[in-house]
């Protein structure tokens, strides 16, 4: 469940004057200050509620996050999945809010609720304003103890949750994980994942569910986090007002005392089900998440699996025993797990990959972890911490996990532990925990003298965090107003002699962050014919080594520069997107240019890439969503094979990939890639003079070797279709319906179509969501989509849902009913007003994100637009009325010409 929130322009003009991030308000009566670290301050209310305030004047948004210390760990026999089911039900309503889910959607909030082993959390992000923040706090305070859910709500939502359960049953990795996790724990509830057992979800008792809610949804079992732009003193007073009135409960929280015995032998589990991929999972039981050794374990998992230097990566992927490896570390309140994964091509055996993984672990005793390996993963991890601390929205949600483990300050302690981590620590942890007797993969083997892992002991978290101060707070930037007019006024646009269009938007940002977006356009319809997939393969190879650095050196340089860089390409465009900090911005741009201009295209990396891609393509062969999307892309496609607009079959895609040679990739790069037809945007805290000079030096003389003419994609009619696909043993089915229409985002009626789509299916309170999810309980994920043309008049309207295969007829009838009702009777004035408000709020929220701004500036440069076009569309949305939305929907959506595709196990009785 995700969508966004927004306030009106009038409310936005009354935004709170935020406190500086270093200034902490004096607590009002009813609250006491507990601790303050790096700009984050904890308070405690008299009823036990923990409150974290993280003000940041540089953000145009505010995030409210409520975390309850309840998850699947707290469920009793017959109650598995109860915490997750309750997460759904508290969106149903409260005494003053009949439907929380719908109200969040009407307000355009970005929101979600998630459930894990140890906690459940709810968060909303919205454009900063007094009114919206007060509403969010009031809503969360009310649903903390006054959520209303009847048996009818449970019956409807239970089927939605069951649909979500079935969605997981379609995913081979999630299926295997559930089995391995269950096998690893004999008694502890960590053996049960949060989705629960199907029988428990389907038969849950409403009275037990209400008792579960009354027990755990209380202020003394919760933490409230507010981050972003807000006045700290006023907000703390609001929190005391809204939450302080809730009395401390008289009940005592249940004491959970199950302690999982030390494992005394290797275990195994095999899952045999329909699917298109082979997986190996090797799980080891580990320590509590708050234990200082947990960081060493995280480092060990990275050292083993990170590409291309990871030990397990080299032994398994480079040795062609699997196409990929990775690791999951579950750091939890009680002792958790680490899982090493390998994905094996469908036509290869799993035993060589499994044996190589085990041999790699065993070899640690003979080949100890080195300082160089630790330094490499430390740089990457500290870079991730820095990026997290620079993003209040992400940090607010991340605090939920730390609070569940024991205390929010564990995030900062973890960073400090990474800084001090030694190779000897990682080596010790590897030898203590990665034992044969402590893993789950194989059969039980009797052993007279088992070599067991240590018995995990409790951790005194209070002692760990006592008097902790941390680093100084992250430097705050300016309070930037992201209106279209201000964005245009602050942006500097010009064109290089090479033809590259440049847009620079310098501004002070939190942590001095910078974002760079770059696009290179290439080729034309004729010259690109029969080149696929050379362009996309080239894009995937750009970051795998340059003429100056191999892949590992390239990755190490990114980590040194505290940067993220994404390089990709299709046949028609090559892209680079980067994030870094002011002092490294020019060097990161140089590194991107190095990859774009002088890639090495190493043969070994190309071979690994082809294997990875082939394995991924094969994995989609039996996946319902992939099947229907490919079918609709091919339906009515008039272009011949070889044309860049042609949609390949899965077998054709595999054939093209198999026949692709490294010389094809090299040839494509030398023939097409250059900066004559390109755009670059830089947004954030950078030295403008230095950046201008670097852009001129790196791209000013880089001419494209071949002419560029945009490949047209004109409108073509959609013929009605019923495309049905059987996917045996898939518990979840997918349906998509789509229709092309002559529509551009500059058309006079585009705003009206946008509002109509918002009402139909693009929000959590849409008609399709209210019908298929809320009323009928048929689908966990349902909605509509709108894709307008920007140059060609080739737009697409569509709708989708996942559902139990046996409910295909009901799902199709529900779509038909809602389309007929909208086309015949149109929309109410209330629906129009709510849709306009949500759309405008979402657009304003997007303009507050620097990554979105950079992408928009690049697109605008290509299309010859500015943010004035965004303002124009905002104004048009404001004017849309019920008659205009109804007329636009009738013009662009004809049910008799929709192409439908659905895939699932429909034959199963």
C-alpha cells in the first residue's frame, strides 16, 4: 500500500519556520529529553511513548513514522500472520476517520505499513505544512488505540492478505527462504515469516485479533519519529497534545522467553515446485543484532559475495558454477541468521555451486580475512551510512529497525564499529559462527563430538548506548523552495560547442550532496536496425572496467569518492546518473566520462554478464506478470524483427543474447556513442565554475560518430484481444489490460485524463482499489496506469491486478463494472477535488527531490521545455471539473478496443 499526500498551495504558503537542525526545543510539560545524537533528539512522554525528532530545514517534506514493537515473533499458536493482518486492518478506520486508507490517498500522501519479525511500522511523507502534520499526528494517535475493524473488514482484508501470500508463493526465492528459515529454528518464532501460515490467515479469530491489538498497540510499546521540515518546539507540543492524552496501559506486556538451543548438526530442505530458476541457500544462525560482532558478520557477508572481488563470487560466478551470489543478514532482537544465495542456470546442476560455496567458507581458516578486504567493504558501508544520514526520510524509516533491535542509537554505534573493524574481528566471527553444525542446507549427520557455535548471550543495550554522543550533526543546507518558477530562476542553461545541452542548479543541500544526470542520444531507425542487444549489453559493460581501471579498481574509486554511479544504455540512448558530495563532484563526473568514453569491455566480464542475463530471462519464463507484459508488448506490434521498436519473444531474446559477441558491443560503442546530441544536469552543492570547466573539457569536443535522428513511435490502434496463458502451480495470477490512444502530455485534455486516471486506479482510494481490494477482497495490488506521448501522439491507458486464479471471472467482472460506471455516469465533484489535490501534492513532492529535478532538467533540455510547462500543467489540473474528466475518459478509453492478457494456473481445480 503506497501513495502520496499533499496540501493546497494556500497551506504550503504557511509552512512552519523550521528550527535549525542543531537546536533542540525545551520539552513542554508531559515530556522529558532522553538523549540527543547528531541532530536527533529522543523524548519520552509520561505514558511511555518514545519520540524522536529530526528537523531538517533543507527538506520540503515531512515524514511521520510510528513503530510498534510487535511482529511475527510475538504471535502465538494459530496466530501466525496476525501482526501483518493487523497492519492491514488499522487502515480501515477510526472514530473520526471512516477509512484511513482512502483518506491518505485523498491527501496524496506517500505512505506505507510494513511488518517484520520484531516490529510493525507506519509512515507518511508529505509536503511540509502545519495542517498536514497535525492531521498525520492526530490520525496516528487515534489509530494507536481506537482503530475500528469489524468481522466484515477482516473477511475482506483476509482475502487481500491471502492474495499477498500467494504473490510470495510465486517467488522461488521467497518460497525457499520460508522453508530454510523454518528448518533452522525448532522453537523460536523466527522460524515463521511475517506473512504467516495460510490456514492461520484464513481462520483468524476476530476477538483474538482485537486482543492482540489492545495488547501491543499502546504508547509504552511504540516510538514516534518525525523527520524533515518542521518546527521542533511546536511539533513536540503537538505530539504531547495528541499522544499525551493516551493513558499508560495497566496491562503488562507478555514476557517472551523462548531461547533457541544451539544447533547440533547440519540440516537440509528441498523444495520442488514449478519455476524457471535454481537456487542454493546456505543459512547460518548468528548472534543478536545489537551484539558488536554483528557488524563483523555483515562485513564477512560482503567480503564473500560482493562483485567482483568477493571470495564466493570468484569461486562460484567467475568459475561458471552459478550466475550470481549474494547474502542476507537478518539482524534481529534475538539471535538471527545470515543466508548466502546462489542462482544457478536452469540447465546446470546445483551441486557444483553448493560445494564451491561451502569450500569457500571452509577455506577462511586457511586463508584469513585480509586488511585490504575489510578496507574495501568498510568504504562501501560508510558511504551507505553517509547517504542514509543525508536523507531524513530514509533515516526515519531505518530507525524502526534499530529500535526493534534495541535502540535507535545502534545505527550510529554500527557506523562507529565499522570504522574500528579489524580483519581479526571478521576472522574470529567467521570461525565461531560459520560452522558445519550451525548451517542449514544438508542432511543430518551424527557426530560424537559436535563443534557447536557459541550460545548467544543477552546484550545490555542500555550500557552500550549510555552517554553516547556520536559525531557532529550533518551540515544543513538551504531551505529551498521547489516551485516551478524558483526552479527555473535558479537553473542556468547553455549549450556546448559539441551540441550537448547543459542545465546547472547550484544550491546548498544537506550533507553537501550533488546529483548528476546525463543522456547521450544515438543512431537512427536505419542505422540501428539489427543491432539489438548490443546497445543494452554495452550499457551494462560500461561500469565493468575502463582502459584505466579494471572493475574492482573502478568500484573502489567510487567508494573512495563516496559516490553512487549508475550507467546503462539501450539502442537509442546511453545514460549516467550519479550521487556524491561537493568535494568529489567533479571527480565523479570524470569517472563517469572515463566509463562512457574509454570502456575496456573485458572478455571475462562480458561472459559473466551474458550468463547473468540469460539466467534472469529464463527465470521469467513461468512468471505470470512477465508473461502478460511481454504478450501486450507484442500485440499489434507492426515492426519487423531487428527494428528497435520490435518486441521480442523470450526465445528470440535468448537467441539474440546467445549470438551476441563482444566485438558487436565494441563496434556499437565506437559507431554511435558521443556527446553531439546529449543533455547533462547537475543539481546540488557544487562549485559552479569548476563544474562548467569539467563539462566543457570532458564533453565539449566529444562528437558523435554517427548522425542522430529520433526513432519515431507514432500512434497505432489497439485491436481487442483475449490473451490467456497457463502457468501451472503458480498460486497467484496476473491480468493486464491496455489500449493505445492519440494523446500527448501537451494536449489540452491531458490534465483531464490524468485526473480521471487518478480516480480510476492511480491512488489508494481509487475506484479500482476500493472495489477489488477493499470491497471484494480479490487483489493485493490493483490499479491503472497512464503513459502519454511526449513528442509522438502515442499514449497508453491500462489497468492491472494480481489475484487468485480461481477468481478470474470475478476480477474481469469488477473491471467491466467499474469501467462501465465511469464511462456512463462520470465522476462526482468530491472525487474530482480529491484527485486534483492528490495529483498536485504528488507533483510538488516530486519537485522537492533533487534526483527528480536532475532527471526533469535532462528531459526538458531534450524536449525544449522548462519548469514553466510543469506550472502550466499544474494550472490545468486545478481547472479540471467532472464534465471535463468524464469527456476525456470517454474520448480515450473505449472498452471494446482493450487488449487483455492474463496468466495463471486457471486449469487447477
